[in-house]
């Protein structure tokens, strides 16, 4: 049959004699059998591809990258000189694993693994793809993210051009475990603008400061969380506006959220152009509301 080696779980070891006899009965040379230790749950039971959140269906639905799953398994099973679990995960491609594999290094004893660690491998794989993946792989991530956004916010005007999606993906690799996390409520500001109901949490006149803040932001040559901190604090002081209140109002203007990333971080990820445009939209919206009320 031209089979040289059979690698299987240690639970098959008891059947090896029978299998060798079958080979000989057909006049075939039996292969070399290697019986591998098992990956176990934390309670000592065998890890199964059909169990709950470790089932094949659950892994697919959970958006686990195939290479993340492979690295999760090989990280605990041994077989590699430098493939050990550390505080910083290094992800190997399939080609890397094939080249590095050494059967003599496979663990001799079964190993308990924590399935919850898979999300860490998924995050590490996302980082690898964004930093050193092929153009095709990165474009694939962009399309997957775009589909999540469209499905989550079907009735909203969205900014989902390729460059913006790639920028968000680069920003998010230390903040998410899977692409779907980017459409959770705390990150919704990235894709959609605050609603009228969100803005109505504050009186229309409380947004008057925007007419002075927008020119200040336009003048900023750099637009990062750190570079914006001092100008915003100076602005609040010069306009007798408590800094905490300024941050609360800006958070509403930019996201409509009450909690989430810091305001400076929001402004950085949205970028200068988007941030200023959102503030202009709020100012125009609230001025329109105030005019309507006065006319009424």
C-alpha cells in the first residue's frame, strides 16, 4: 500500500497487533506505527472535535483562523524545538511547521489544554496576517470585515472603503480577538455617526463650543491621541469648560456612546478629516434644531 508511517492517538495502541496481522494477511509490509499522547480538557477528559465550543461547527462559527487552530494544537502537542508557549505568541505558517517538525520532540505524556486560549492564537494570527500576510490574505480580511459591517448596520450610511478598513484593521489588532468584534457596540462609532437621539442627551446650546474647537483641530499638523491632549486641555481652560464635560460632549458628538475608547483614541482612529466632519455635522444639526425651536 506504500504507507510508511501511521501516526494516531494512543487509544489505538491496543489495536496495533491486530492491524499488523491484517497487513501480513494481505501480504503487505506493515508501516511504522507511532502512538501520540492526547490533548485533554482541564478536567482530564479527552479533547473532542464534537464537544461544545470545541466542535468543528463552533470553531467555524467563532471565526477561528485555520492557522490559529493549527498553532494552538502544535503549541501544546510538541514536536518543535522553538514552538513553546510564551507571553508573546509566535505564529508559524504551515510551511514553517512542516520544515520544523521533529517526531522525536513530540510530547510523551498527554497534555491538558485550555480552549479559552484559542482566542489568543486567533489574535496573534490576525496580527501576523496584517503585518506580513500576502496582499490576497489582507484583501480577504478586508472583505470579511466589510461583510460584517454591512450585515450589522444594513440601514446606515457607512464608510467602508478599502483604505479605511485596512487602517482600522491595523489599529485593532491589539484590541480584538476576531473580526466580528469590530462591529460590537463599543466600536460602532468607527462605522456610523451618532443619531439625533444620542445628540439630544445634551441641550442644543451645549454644542456651541464646536464653532471654536473646529478651527483649532484644523490647525493641528498631527492628529494622534497624545498630540491632541494638550490642545484640548488648553481649549477647555480658555473657554471655561470643564475638561471632563468637554470629553463627555465630544464623545457624544463622535460616537453617541456613553462609554468606550478614550475621546483622543476615537479622534485618532477616525482621523482628522472624519473627526472634523462629524463635529461640523453635529454643529449644523443642533443649530438647525435651535432655529426650529425659536421659529416655533
